[in-house]
C-alpha cells in the first residue's frame, strides 16, 4: 500500500492555518503594550498562513481517508512544521541570537518542556511572551487532537491520527465517534483554562500574567512571565496552581467522569490511586527532609514540598525554590521524578504512571511465577486482564526510553557538558520536565549549552512528547515497505 501524500498535505495545511491564526492573536497585546514585536508576529503569522493554505489546497479532496502510516506521518510532519514556523516569532523579533536558539525555544514550548534559553524573561516583548505560553497550550492537549474534531468538515477520517497523537499507552474514547471524543477533551481543556484564568485574576495577578499562566499551567508546560517563575507570586496563587497542575496530571477521561458526577469510576482507577499515593507520600517525605535540612516554618516547608513534587512529577517544571540546594538526597529524589510523569491521557510528559504500575505488578507476579511455574498468572489493571501485547509494548518502551536517556547523556558529555548536567538535561528533556540538575538546574537556563547539544536536546524533547514510537517508527524499514 503506497502512502497518499494528499491527505497528509491537507491536514498539515489545516494545522498551520490554525497556528497562524493563533500567532495573529498575540498582535493586540504587542500593540497594547507597545512592545515592538507586532511586526514580527504579523510576519510570522502571514508566513505560517501562506504555507498552510498552499499545503491545504494541494490536491484537496473532501473524501480522503487516513490510514495508520499516514496518521503517523501527519503527526511527525505536523509537529515538525509547527516547530519550524513556531520559531519564526523568536527569530523575526530578534530576541534570540541564532536560529538554533529559536528552534530550541519553539520545541520546548510546543512539547510543554519549559526548558528555556532566555536569561532575562521579563525583558522579552509581550507578544513573544504570549506566544511562548500559547505554544505550550497548543502542545498541551495536542493541536492535532483539535483538528480531529473538525476533520468531518474536510471528509478526513481521524481515528489513526488520534491514536498516534494522544499520549500514554491508552487512548480511551469518551464517545464512539472519535471527533466527539476530541471535542469533549478540548472542551474540558478550554473550560479548565478559563476557570484557572478567572481564579488567578481574582487572586491579584494582572490580566496578562493570568492569561499566560493559565495557558502554561493547564499544559503542564512551565513557561512563566517572571524570572523567579512562580516564586514571584503569593502563597494562595501557588496553591491554586498546584491544584490545577494536579488536575492536568490526571487522565482527562477521569476528569470527564468526575465532572459528570461519576466519582466511582474515578476512584476505581488504580493509576489514579497510585498517582495520589505518590504525591501525598513524596510530599510528606520531602516535608520531613526539609524540616531537617532547611530553616523554614512548617507551613512554608509543606508548601515548598507540595509545589515542587507536583510540578516535577507532572512535568510542569515550575519552581518556587532551588531543590538542588537542599541536599544531595533531595536532588537525587527529583532526578528520579524526571522519569515518572503523570497519568496516561494527561498533558504530562515522562514515562507515565500506568507503565510504572504495570511494570511493578509484573515484577511482583514474576516471583509468584517462579514458585508456580505451571500456573497461568495474568496481570490485572482495574479488574481487567492486561493483554500480553500491551505488556510487551510497555517493556519495549521502557528499554527504548532508557536507551535514549543513556545515548543522550553520552552525546551531551562528548559535546562539552559535565556529567551531572548532561545526565540531568537528558532525563529532563526526554521527560519534558524542563529544569534539571547541575548547570541546568531550576535557577539556571539552557542558554550556555553548546549549539549542537541544543539540537540533541530538541530531538529528545520531541520524541519524548510523542512517546518515542510515533517518531522512531518512521526510521524503520517496515514503515516504508510497500505491501
């Protein structure tokens, strides 16, 4: 079966038209603040729109179907196009020193990683600041999921695209029709963003800061308008952000059930229970550690512990303190958290808790199999048997994830980074966390990283956001083989 380029071009065209329109939405803020970047945003939006329109019109058909291989190509090429054109506002406004830096910031934004090359964020023009935040909001739920909702207008099937885009080993549908699932996911996402924006506004943040942080918190992205990140805001604001970061780390299917009042289905999820136990347990452990190592009041200690645990675990990457300055043990704890992630079907990065949970269950059952070699012992999750194919997929995913973490660390050390910084940056970018350890810790940035290393980190951010296989499958001979 040959690959049909027509629907690929059409869908990417729609994506880029939407991205161009979102770039235009930043212009009123540029004009209001007289920040001098309105021209750059307009030029970037026009270039993106023109590319999108040309791509959309290429052999346009209203009855095109997307198969599995075309779905993966759309996701990969769509993200590549968004990254390249998403770098234009940085490049045209002159806030970056090189195209590499522009691409790095664009990748970091769209993949919701939050690693930045900007030393003084508060000096950036408002239009660019809003685009940074908006790019994370776009990538949070995945703009491709949004286009699935409008595919019926184009006559294009979206099931394969949805399966390739939705993060995590499961992509539970809320509705038999895939476009209805995508619509409901985005309605929840938009609705929660609006609620958070309103709360931040009521808590004293400016209109501009409220918009930006509502975008990046719901996307578990980590970009802020302040050099001090969330530490620049009062305590009540931090607790509000913790709550919404925690929500964003949940499977959006469970949020949907919760909004419907079907709480029993929420608390029947073993992954969600695992998520709650980890957050509560690790917060208690860190609070006790901080009471021993640092001089904070009990209330401040609990707030700092809770914020940092939720932020890093959900791969949001916001910080209110330098966790690497507390103790070596605490630094190592946060390094381990780079590999966790939130629930499957959330906006978080990382490995995802469902994979850890199934791997843990299988490990424990292996001891039972040793004692009872003839017994048929199956893994169950939420009362259902986990298919052997899914278990194999998870084990392979973990091995591939470990391989790219090690390979990325080795590559970064050969490019001049010290061992601690290289290992931290590799784990953090692959997990879409943002802040790391060493010279790229929570109080630092990625500006000083060698240029070639920034391309390596950009690649790690992309494959991490798209769950490895979505990108790596394109490099296999099986993908291109014509049956």
